């Protein structure tokens, strides 16, 4: 491929920065050593001296090297490409959660795209048309492609934001998990849930007969109940009975007294890669932290730092899988699905325990 188009050389990258070339956005980021800030190639800020800049392939790599995102060009906000993926994921979710087929026009309208453009985009990303996706969602043949009926949205997440249609046939990304309640939004499965308060706020714990399938943290039981309904639209959700008190108590204790309880059964679903990441995270002891790229390296995929970050943000069971113990390379906390202040509190508490 033409290096001018892929921006793979230092020289073409520098030229793109000089030109504020928008087409280079997403291909790489540049960081300025003297200010500690990193930018998209198209950033309108003053041109730095060439000797002072460093190039990165991803924003997470720039963050891990200790750079902060520029306020002007906001290199962490979604690129056009990532926006498109979000839209397709939204459409997949709509198809999955609807009992009736949704027309192309309705789907396109829901994600603010023209039907024609949406159809092409969907096909490019998922590999099949929205109609085929809807029809195939329940068919045997489609399920065979996605072992155990894992949804395409999960496959897209599993593959990160790259060539998701390959998620089906790439051996490394084989989706070989046991069937669980996540299939079809938990259709027909009874999920019991209960609320409790802990030092992070309210939590909801939800479980199938096999184990905990969701732990969410939030401001109020009402909001958490809404999160649950959205996640398991087809499950029979049943508020907890006496049998649940014990499990609920043990989850709270595992949050409040890190390291005391390590045998809570879980029933969650993820791609093979996500499961590998989650297993690795469960080996991190309270008070121990690792960077995204360290976890990737331990999994033998040193370049998969970004995919590790995605797996962390897809963690279905807060704290039980301690994704809060994964931090940026420079020691800063970086993001947390349940808000950064909770991550800080958790880590402070674990550090204190270890002293
Ligand atoms: Zn900038």
C-alpha cells in the first residue's frame, strides 16, 4: 500500500502533521516531548519542533508512555470509524432484542444514517446484511458460526475495533465458551438479583443457578435495575429471596475486604480472548497492579494492550474480576467503567490492607 496513504513512515507522518491532514487521523498520534501532550495529526495547535515529537500507533500507547490527551483535538474521542462501529453495534442490539423483524429504514433511522449507507456499512463490518443477521440470529446455521450462540456484538467487541467480520474464522479469536444466559439476552433464564450498599455506592448482584452473571455499581437501586433489564431483556428477572442473602453478603464482603473471598461462582460470557484476560486479572492480588500492556505481554500478545483495555471495559462482574487493578503504564489510573473515583477508592483500600 502507498505509504502516503497509510502514514507508516516517519516522514509521511511528519508531513501529515505539518499539513494538519485529517485523513491521517486514526492512523497514528503524535506526542510532544516538551509539553507531555499528544494529538491527532489534524490538531490545529502550533506546530511543534520536529525533534520534539514522537509517534504512536494508538492513543492508548501514547497514554501508556505517559502523555496526556490534548484538549483541542481530543484524541480520545471516537474517530469516524469507531463511531461507525458503535452504530453497527447499536443496530445489532436492536435486532437481537426485538421479537419482530425491524425494517432497514427503521434501523437506519435509529442510528441516524441513510438506509443505503447503513446497509453497506453493516455488511462491511458484520459480514452479512442486517436482514440476514436478523434471520440468522436464531437459526442453527448462524449459531454454528458463532459457537454457542454468542452474539455478533460480542464478537465485534472481542475483535476490538478491527475487521470484526473476521472474528468468525480467525483461530485465535474462536468463541469457544460454554452456553450461558447471555445468549439471546437471557431468554427463558431466571436471573435472581439483589441490591446492597457498600463503600462504592449501591451495587446490584445478579445470578443464574450457575453463578453470578452481573455485578454493577451505581447511584441508586432504580438505576441499577434499569441496567439489568437492558442487559438481560429476555430473562425472567426476579428480586432476591432469602437464599440470595448469603451470596449478596459474600459479594459485598469481597468488595469491602479485598482478598478475603475468592470462591464466588461466576457465570459469564465472553470471547476466548476476553476470558483469557479476565482469568489473568483474577490472578492479580489485592494491592497488586499491572498495566494494560503488561497483561497483554503475559498473555503472549505484547501488542494487544488496546484489546486488553477493551476486555477490561467489558467486564460484567465489577470487582469480582478486578479490572480496577489494571492501570496505565505511567501509574495513572486511566479509565474505569464504574467511574475513576471508585477505582481510586478500591486501590487505596487494597494498598492500606497490604501495609
Ligand atoms: Zn491537539
